């Protein structure tokens, strides 16, 4: 365990220096836009660390909204005729700067699905493994943050390689993994500080941040209840009434992983894509026979909450499929609040 | 369409009865001339989807 | 507008108790500042849940589609126009409805307010045309009229156009230039127009909140969801995204009331009304038509009149 001190005046220089070995990704606000999004930072672009939380979660770094799985051609003149070729993609080391701890922890939940002993999604895994996560601790959590009730929190280290803590004129960088250590070295940040004192300082900040989080959820009863009891509960109609069945909650959520596969053919060649999809859309479960097992809105709304708060909990016995970032609540056009739904399910 | 950035003159409307063959020829000629004068269209063309 | 709520509750309670309606569709208090949640009230005791303030920008007509019950619905100006449109389009019957009209003084633009402050907004309250915004270390008072949703600041039908009950006296209608922003775009050269809309949609994630918040978008299968045949690609390719937006706008031509629910719903704050507003302006200028003003008139796209403009046909 060690802690490095990074003077803010060395911040930009270090980032630029690390470019010789890493691609940099971070939140960046384009000119004229209202909020920053995670993107690959061009030379000279600095990650925006002022925004508490990005509207769009950083899941797209490893799970883009649309991704080509393979290309093909049926042109007999081509030497690739009738071959399925995975497109070249840059999987060189990539440092994700300023990711929030719960967003990084979300990858661990998604990993349970994309990286299993039986099956490994190469697109997700390759992109994930290329990343070194340099997280930014949250000193001032926002109102919809309930990450302390999930397994995460504003200073959660589980998904990170380095945890940065903003100490006003400098950052303290807690090194969590060797990957993280390697990145700090590449950036030339090597000023070690007294570990015990620094950890104490960080823990103090952590406690301060955690007590600021007023919203709490609990799911101890959900665990005990049977699936059918929850499935047949009478509150679903009420929960679902306002829902307009858009995809905002699922698309913004860092832990939602569903996708749809689409082929696009142009002449003799084409591509197969993986596109985000979500349980809120009727088309998601529409069978080619015309039957839709989740044909009406209330079934889809129930599915979203049951998956996150019950099925996942039962299947992996490792908490809920939610890190408590609060995006779904904050950006739902009609204010459907997962904290309230969880309360209903737990009562 | 024009409001969205397609140049004026690329989209034409005409009412031609099946009996008006000369008008039809004339309209087709006018349209092709007008469109040729504008040059190749470079909007709303997807050779393949551009994604990340 | 705050004073309306007692009257709304009183009327709603009466309607349920007298069994004139099976349910009331209104708003209940949200869990976040500037948010209220549409809700259904069926019993007299739940009437207390109902609220009304300047955060009721979601269009409640959206919740009427194909319902069979007798419904009391709370309707501001634009909601009432969309109810009229729903009735004309056979999505609900006039006899099923008791319309509780709310003369409206505009809704607050939550996107704009959020981006005006660096810190998080924790509380927003309103009084006498002023809005007080509180955060951890700031407090500011703004005039409500300065922070209205853009569609509200150019609205000329604030009073409901049909109603059975009214919660207050009618408000004065505004005399404003509705289309200044549209004209700005009309004046651009083609290439600039193209780029303007490209930039407008650059952050769209195709969540379809705009479509789903819109009362007009009730098709059982939207053209973007159609798979046999598939009209539009489903990736985040910019042409496909634009196709969704401009075709949806066409489907709203002559029907859109500029209620702003679509823009309000968008998680990334895109003003996709710049598509619908052009068509709305054209309908007004060429056919003298404003959507949803009367139950007795057919919309321009399903009628023919000899004086309809036809100089675009060569
Ligand atoms: S964001 Fe809200 S309205 Fe949209 S699908 Fe999710 S819960 Fe429903
Ligand atoms: S369910 Fe909601 S709060 Fe939980 S991780 Fe997803 S977006 Fe965040
Ligand atoms: S609501 Fe916004 S992000 Fe979602 S599809 Fe509409 S414009 Fe795009
Ligand atoms: S397109 Fe937008 S402004 Fe027009 S009626 Fe629909 S939701 Fe309202």
C-alpha cells in the first residue's frame, strides 16, 4: 500500500507525459455543450473533474452504444469473401481519468455477465482489460447518490486502480493495484508520502463524504421474500403508471448491459452490430412469432426493478445490480425513483 | 427537408396526369437539370453506419 | 399558480365522490426539485396527494390514450389542446372526460436552471411570480418569467381551450412573436442549417424519451421500431438519428401543440422542438391552422380546401 502526492501544478504535465504509454479517456465538455461526456482526450484536452457526475455513464468506454462485432463480404473478388472479420480496434493501454468510484464499481457487476467461466464477451473483456481506472473520490455527493447503501460508496476502491482524493492544492493518490502503480510512474508522479498519515486523512474525508449521503435504501427483506411474492405484488400498477417506457433509465445506468444484435448490409458487404437495448422497450422481447412475453408496460417496469433488485441478488448472492449513482432517478422524465420502488419491494 | 439543410432545388413536386406525356417529359428534364446543376448530394447518404 | 391546488383537490374529490369519474389523472409531488410525477387517483382520500405548481410540464394527455374508464384530467392550455387532438383522432371520447382546466402561467425550465448553477440545486420554491433556488452554499431569487421553458415563454394559449371545470379565472394571453428562433434558422444557408441540426443532435442517445413523452406518438409500432421492413438503422449513426427526428416531426405536423414535453423529457437537454416548430409555423402561415383549438374542425392534413397553397407543385 502506498500513497502518492500529486501537486496540482504537476497534474497536466503528468497527464501529458503519460500519453507516451497510454491513451487518455476522461470527462470532457465540448464547446457549447451543457455537460461533459467521457471521451478519448485529444492532446491538450484536460479531463473535467468539476462535474460531480456525468449525465451519461462511462460504461460506453468498454461497452459502446453501437459496436461492430464483425464485417463480411460476399464479393468473390475479395480475398476476404465469406469470412467474418472482427474489425481492428485499438486495445492499447488506456487510462480512464476521473471516473467516479461507483461507476468503476459498476464494471464489476457487468463483468459477472460478460466474463464468465463458460462465456467471455471478447469485445467487452478486451476493452475492459485495456483500461486503468484512475478514480476521483467524491467529496460532495449529490442528492440522488445512495451509493453507500449498495456495495459501493463515494470512496469505493473496488473497481479502481488508483483512488485520487482532492485535497484542494494537491491530490492524494492511493495506489490500489500494480496497474495503477504503473500508470502513476508513467505520469512521473512518484512523491511518496507517509502512508499511515495519508490513509488517515483519506479515511477522514471518506467518512465526511459518507455521512453527507442522506438517501438510503435497504434490501434485506427483498432477499428473504420469494420471487413470486414480489412479482405478484399489487404496487406495480401504481409504480408503472407514470412511466413512459423510454430508455433513459437503462441507457444512462452504468450497470445496465442489455444489447440487441443488428445486421446492416450494403451491397455485397455488411456489418453485424451490438447496440444498446433495454428492458423498457417493447421491441426488446418481441418474438418473431409476434408474441411478446412482456407485452404491456407494467411488465417491463417490473422486469427492470426485479432484475436489478431481486433476480441479480438471488443469482449471484452478491448484492443488487445497482451501484446507487442515482442517474435513473435524476433523469427519469417522470420522476420514477428507484429508491422508492426499492422501499416498496422491501416493505 | 430544405429547413434541415437539403439545398433548395433538390426536391420537386409536380402534378402530372397520365394523359400529359409531354408535361411528364418536360418535368423530368427540368428536374434532372436542376439536380445536376446542384452537383452530387452529400447529405443523407449512408454507405455504412458510422459507429464507435 | 400555487393557489390552484385547493380548488383542484376540491373538484377532484367531488368528482370521485359523486361517481362522475373512475379516476383523476394529475400530478403528485416529485422526489427531486423541479420534478412532479404524473399519478392516478381513485379514492377521495388520495386526492390530498395531488399537487400543482410550475413543475408540471409533462403533458397529461399522454396518459389518456385508448383508456376506457371515465376520467377526470387536469389540463393546462397545451394539455387541453392535446386532449382535443386525441378526441379528433379517436384516442379517447369526449364523453369519457371531465376536463379540469388550469389557466397556466408557464412551467419552469429545469434544464436551464440546472445548468445555471454550479452547485446542486436542492430546493426550488415559488411565490408571487418569483422562484427561489437554494443549494448548499447559495440562494438566489429569480423572476419566474425569466426561467420559463422556451415553449411557455412563447405560448399564446395558456388558458385551456376545452374544460368542464375551471380552477381559477382565466389568465391574460401573451402577445409574443412565436417564431423568432425558427426564422433564424430559415435565414441560414443550407450547409449551415445542416450543421446546426447535426450539432443539435450530436448528444442524442436514442432513448426515445422525447417520442414517448409526446401525446401524439401513440402508434402501436413506431416506424423506428418496425422490423419488417426495417426503415431506419438502429445504431448511433448520425444519419439514422436524424432520420428518427425529422420523420417523427413530420408525423406531428399539424398536430403538435408545442407543449414542450418532448424537450423537457430529454435527459441530455436537446431542443428537438426545432424540428416540430418549423412545421407548426408552416401550418399556421399556410393553412391558418393551430392544432387542438376546436373539436369541430379537421386538421389540414386530412382535409382539402380549394384555397390550400399549391405553388410548390410545378
Ligand atoms: S426513465 Fe423513467 S419513464 Fe423512462 S423508462 Fe425509465 S422509469 Fe420509465
Ligand atoms: S439502477 Fe439507477 S442508481 Fe442504480 S446504478 Fe443504475 S442508474 Fe445508477
Ligand atoms: S429524448 Fe433526447 S436523447 Fe432521447 S431520443 Fe430524444 S433527443 Fe435523443
Ligand atoms: S412534439 Fe413535443 S411539443 Fe409537440 S405535442 Fe409532442 S411532446 Fe408536445
